[in-house]
């Protein structure tokens, strides 16, 4: 497994063979690294330790077999991603999923997910609406707006991953299976640097790819997009809020529902056309207005992207309990991990001697700092 592990880790870290050689202080050439990855030769103990150190793992990791099998859902048609870029993304997702499943084990989480992989068979594009409703029912979401889609996904061990801002990449989904074939986790992947409303639809779209079983005579992308929109804004709710027929829909009304349901103006209009609430002609007129106003790429009142919290929370817990080191936690997270140590009795007494106004100021500052978590 060494050669496969080495290549997967290198790609997941975004390193070329030459970059890796440079980070190792030119201890070995890129030609030697290439031979390692092809299984033609093996590194000396000194080189092996340096490799592991640069890649941020223990030496033994490079020789261990993965505990999971990762299956990827096909990239979107016309994405334009080169094979090399796809391999890099897949390596990054595989490594991330393997690390997260290890964290699931360390925190005592059961290694199984409530995700119905390819369970919802649809024979028409209209049946996708029912599949989205069944998914909401299974996760007991009701019909209310989903305040945090990333939170819902992470609660059900669907890990939300973000890949650097490659303009040709929109998203991908993956399923992790144990050796006996059971699904133990999944991942939906979106691109960083996009508005929250687009991020949410991308993630719901990728969820559709995982749960829908689509026959060959139906476009899978259309079905996944329909699922994403229906999951965020169920048909019954759309009819209740907009009515069954509309001759006119104003900008302010659309912006109100954009904020409420976390879905873009363009997706809202597309949804109204899908359900026959507005005509094709009226929809096209709105599309021309969106182009004229420059809203295709940047809509008014853009929402902030949702921030996944599962990984940070688990790492903070494991680090504070000394299950893993703070350095290891920061390597997995990719940034510094602020862990606040409990105040000593002396420090607490010192705090209580401050004026009420000063204590309130300090507590407010701490609350503001923790608001994101």
C-alpha cells in the first residue's frame, strides 16, 4: 500500500513531485519520489521519516491499508476538470473522510449513517419531489426552512467538505463503506468562495446524487438539481406561499423568500417555473433582467456561506481530553485551535474583584468570540 498511500497523500496536500522534493530539502529528487509512487523502489528509514513529517502523518500510516472504501459520484457534465485535477480532489476527499471516520470512532460515534444511498428510485422528473419529501421525513425536518443545511448534514454523518476555489469545480459527493459493504459515512463537497445561497443548493444537489436512483432515460443532473431545490423549498410550501398561478412576482418578494429559505433568486424563479406557477415566457423575461442587472454571478443580498462545525468540535473535544495532541488536531483542521483552559481559583477570585461593568464587558467579548461555534 505504500506507493498508493504516498501518492494519495501528496495529491491531497496539493503538492507536485517537485514541490514535495523542495519541502524535503531536496533530500531526494522528484525522480526518486516518482519511483516510490510507482512501487519500483522504497525509501530509506531517513527518507521515510522525512516524508511522513512533511506530509503530516506518522511513518506507519504510509504502510497501513485504508479502513474504508470510497465511492465517488460522477462529476457534473461539462465541468471541464482535467483528470489530474479530478485525482487531486478525490485524494483530498478520501483522506479527509478517512480522518473523520477515525474521529467518529475516537468519540464513540456509531459507525453507521441514516443515509438511504440510491434508495429513492424515480421513474420521472416529477417523482423527485416525493423523494425530497421522503428525505425530509426520514430526518424529521418537517416543512419549515432549514436554518443550517450543513448542520443537518453533519448531524447525520454526511460530512461537508470544501475544496479551494477552482472555477470549473462545483461539487462532488462520495460514500464511504466498510469492508463488509455497509455505508458508514458520506461526503458532499462544494467549492469555497461562493455565496451561501449557491453553497446550500450545491450541497443539497450533491445529496440528491447520493440518494436518488435515476434511470438512464432521465438526466441525472436535472434530477439532482430538482431534488436540491425541493429539499430546500418543498412543493407544498411553495404553493402555500406563492399560490398556484402568478402573472407577476416582484423583486422584494423574491428577496424575502431568499433570506427565509436560503435559496437564490435564480433558483427561486426556476422553481416557480418548474411547478407551473409562472409561465416559460415570464421566466425568460426574468432571466434577461437578471443578465441586464449583472445578477447572474452576484445577486443582491448575498448570504454568508455556512461554516461546517463537526470537525472543529470533535477536534476540540479530543484535544481537551488528551486523546490526540493539540498539534495533531491543528494539522487535521489546517489552522490553529484555540482551546481555553479553565480558570484557576485564584484567577476566578481576581475576576470577581473587578467592577460589574468590567466583568460584563469581558463576558460579552468572550460571547462574541464564541458566537460562531
